[in-house]
């Protein structure tokens, strides 16, 4: 392979930066043999043999097949003979240098030629894993721009046409204008009016190509399912210039003759890179439409063959370029100022031996053709890049003018505003004037914004290494195409919706946390109640019941036991986590919605978007949960207060009992009780403090949604007898 690459770069074929006479470069690509022949029998070995270690590479028909077919010994040489499925290899051999020189201002044309099903589309377009010459060339063009650094700037536009039944169709245009073939001394032969799209990154190019592919004529023939029934020409117009963006040459005073060094001195380089996938010739067709298509295809390919023969033989006189649209369009390419690469695709199977011989003969003739490519430079007014620069400069001048005018007008309005109020009439006139100025300022402001936007837009279209950012593709990765992406405008309401949902989720989470905390606290209070008055073990239920009676919530809320509370909490938690899950998946589907790859596969539709109905559902559900949680919180707040009341009452009873006991003779029990009473006093004071804070925090009126400050999660002091107190009780005294 290395030997082959060296050979491809040999002096006679190397692309120099200077124009030179050179042969058209021809590579042969032998498609790997299938196991079975078209009749389903095991395939015979390939009748072709070749030596890819010599240069130029030679291919021969094995003698027995020559004899068997009564053919003369067939042996020809080409720039490269390749087998296998590796499209990177074929790109390196047949296309890379032509694409490189197109970036330097040389026109370039690459096309695949061969019988139907021999691999032309595979070679030119490729698959997802094996991107063909077109996607690799696109990728390479942008790599070149990146490599050029900030010293150069580029403007790229693309067009895509097909020739179907001798009619030219613009694959990118939605409405078909009548396309005609024109000729001028600068551009040579070209098609117009074509829809050309300015492109700024490889993905965009591939998206446009795939849009065109969808309009292309493809159908099943006797040989395979997706036979190209038309010739397609993908063309990239490359304008390049020494960098002006970001240089100090702005603003230029165009038309006044004093602008700095621009492309007018050096010229803008302009080249056409044409990548062509020809339709395949076929002998037999089974249906009428196909037969008509095939006859057009065969006729244009025969004309191409005849034209090539005449040019290759150096015959003077009439060359039948005009006999087919294809040869007419390729006229400039084949006769002069263009670097050309041809890939002859060959089906090795024995039944196709005649077609293969024709293809190889065609390649051998093409190889004899010389072209003399030269760097193409155009005057300012012909290059779009220069037109854009001129427009940018004009707009910048207008922008400066508008800025100056605007500041003048603004100062006038402020002067007018300061006029003495006594001079009423004058003031009225000034007011009117002021209003007018303000309107003018507004208009100027609008004009400035428009200029700025246009400048931004034009500047973005002109590519340089820095303006392209990180849009580089790795060689091993085919370009994928993203469709159906939403505009930022349509995204904004969704973003704000997601923001609202997130806020609500946070509130849901917070409310749930708060309720959990209160549940724990209620449990603790109940424990405390039991410890203070074991005889009131059933009191929690009583307390609850009393509370629900008061609140009129009995029908909604079974408060028989704490375990019901826990169940309710679990259900609520589940509900909240379901909603949060749905919202999260909705958010994920928004962010990472898969985008289909369109080139190798049929067009896939956008992934289904979660409908706005679903969003409404989620929001409604969230609102419902928030309301429920809100009620739950209120209910628990009341319960807590109630239980605390009860605790206090019991503590007071105990306190009184302790006081009574204190009047009796001191015993170890009374000592213990006294200590306990002292502890309770301290705890009670702390409890009062906490309760005050608690009530303050909850005093603010609550809206149906949870918006007020959360209740302080600081737990109240525990009023349960402390272990130390109990220890003193049992350790230091004996029961009386
Ligand atoms: N070098 C190759 N390696 C692997 N598969 C190949 C190769 N060449 C062609 N094929 C496969 O053979 C089939 C026909 O190839 P392709 O469509 O490229 O033929 P074609 O010459 O463009 O035919 P047509 O002129 O009818 O459009 C495709 O399924 C393609 O993937």
C-alpha cells in the first residue's frame, strides 16, 4: 500500500501547486466476488489477475478465459488496482490529492464508472461504516480550512443535480426551474440557474446531500434493489482568500478607492470540485420504464465513451460533447482546466466479463487524456466572498454612521428635556421635536441592530480556522446527519416549562421531607406521652380523632394508628417519585433525543416528542400532589401542636404531684422526683421557646402551593426522662 501511495505521488501524477500537464488518474476497483453467481450456482474463480506491487498496476484476463471468449489477450495498466471494501484506501488513491488541489484553486472532478451493481455508489457515497469519496472529501475540505489557520478564509457553496432521462433536475430545489447548460470563458460549461447553498460545516453539507438523495431516481433492477437510475453531480464551489476577517483592513471605503490591501490585489481563488456518481449500464431490463431509463443511461455512457476515445486519440475535428447532457456538462472537465480522477468499478464474476472488459477499456482510454489544470483566480466582483466583504464593510460604515447619528439625536432629546418650563409654547414645540427625535433614534437603533445581525450572519458564512471552532471530524467516524432539530425559539417555551416543573419538583421534595420530619416528631411525642402517662396509651388515637373531628377531615383521613400514617406517607412518596421520574425522563428525552442517520438507511422519522398533553398531565398531577402534601402538612402541624399540648398537661400533672410529694418527708423517691421536676422545668422552658419559634415560622398565611418559608427543622427538646435521671434514681437511692 505504501508503495502504491508513493507511486501515486510520483512526479508524473503528483499535484503541484503550479499548473502542469498531467494524465487523468484512473483507479480500478474490483468488487469482491460473491459466493454464488446470479443463477445461484457456486461462483467460479475470478478470471482477472493483477499485480498491485508494480507501478503502474497491471490487470490481465487469465489466458483460458481470453481463449474461451475468443478475445485478444487483455492487459492494461492503471494508477492503482484495488480490491476489498476499504473506502478510505480508495479515497487516498483516487481523490485525496484532487480535493487538496481544489482547496488551492484548481478545478477537480472525480467520478465512478462501471456496469450496474459494480460498486459506483458504494465508492462515491459509501455506508455509515465505510464513508465513500463524497463524505470523505467534504470532511477533508473542512480539515483543510482548519489547517490553513487564520491566514486564509473560505466561502463554500454546494449544489446537487441529477441527469435523468436526459433531463437535468436540481435535487436541492423545491421548485424546479428550467435548468440549462451555459458556457463562458471563465467557468467553462455549467448548469444554471442552480440552487446553491452556502455551507459552514460537514454535517450541514451531509444533511443537504441527503435531502437531495431523497429526490434522486433510484429503483430496483435485475441486478440489485437500489440501482441509481440517474447520473448525479455534487458540486462544491470553493472560494478562498487571504484572511480579511479580523484584520485591520476594516472599515474599507469601497468605491472611494482608498481601501487597504484586499483580494483585488491578490485575486480570490475559485474552484469547482465535482463528485459524480454515474448511473450503471445494463444489458437487460424487465420492464418498460426501466428499459427507457436504461436506454438513456446506455446512450449517455456510449457518448461518454466516444468522446473519451476521440480526445484520447488526439483526433481533431468534431467531438460529440453535445450528444448527451452528461458529456456536455463534463466538456470542460475532460478537455482542459481540471484535475480528474476516475474509478472504474468492476464486477469480477465470470458472467460479467464483457461489461468488465468494456469498463477497463474505457479506463485505459481515459488514462491517455491529458489535462492542464491551473489555479483559478477571479476579480473581486465575481467572488461571493468578496461581495460579502464589501457588504460587511458597507454595513459597518452604515453602522458607524447610525451610531454617530443616534448619539447626536440622543443629546438633542436631553437638551430639549431641560428647557425652562415657563416658556410653554416653545416647550410644546420642543416636545413635538423631541418626540420626532426619539422616533428617529428608535429607527436608527433598529437599523443598527439590522446591520449588526447582517454583519454577524455574513461573517459566520466566511470560514476560517478560528470561526469553525471544534467542528472537526475524525477520519474513522462517518458523518452522521441530524434532522428535525428544533429552533431555539421553539425550545424556549419548553425550557421555561421544564424550569417550572423543576421548581415544582423541588417543592414536592421539600414538602415530602417536611412531612417525614413531622411524622418522626409525632412518633416521638407519642412515645413521650406514653412514658409520661402509661395509662393514656390509647391517647394518640383519641387525640387524632378529636383533631380530625375539629378539622372536619374525618372522611378523608383514617387516623386510627400511626402505621396508617406511614402507609399514606409511602403512597405519597411513590406518587411523588413517579411524577419526578416522568419529568426526568421527559427532560432526558428532550436533551438526548436520538437523531437519525440518513445516508445509508432510509429516512427515519424524528423520535416521538412527549406531547404537550403529557406535559399538562404532569403539571396537573404535580399541582394535585402539592395540594395534598400541603393539606398533609397543615394536618400534621396541628397534630404536633395538639400532642405537645397533651404532653404539657401531663407534665403539669406530674409537676403538681411532685410538689405534693415535696411537702412529705424526704425519701429517695421524692429526691428522684425533685430532680425530675427540675429537669422538666428546664425542658418546659426550652419547649416554650421552641414552640414560639415554631408558631412564628408557621404564622405567615399559606397559599395553596408551598411558597412560604419552610418550618424550621430544628427538633424540640426531648421531654422524656433522661437516662441520667433514671440512673440516679436506681443507683443512688433505695426504694422506700
Ligand atoms: N467494494 C465493495 N465492497 C462491499 N460491497 C460492495 C462493494 N461494491 C459494491 N458493493 C455492494 O454491492 C451492491 C451494489 O453496489 P452499488 O449500488 O454501489 O452499485 P452501482 O454500481 O452503484 O449500481 P447502479 O449503477 O445500478 O446504481 C451494494 O449492496 C453495495 O453495498
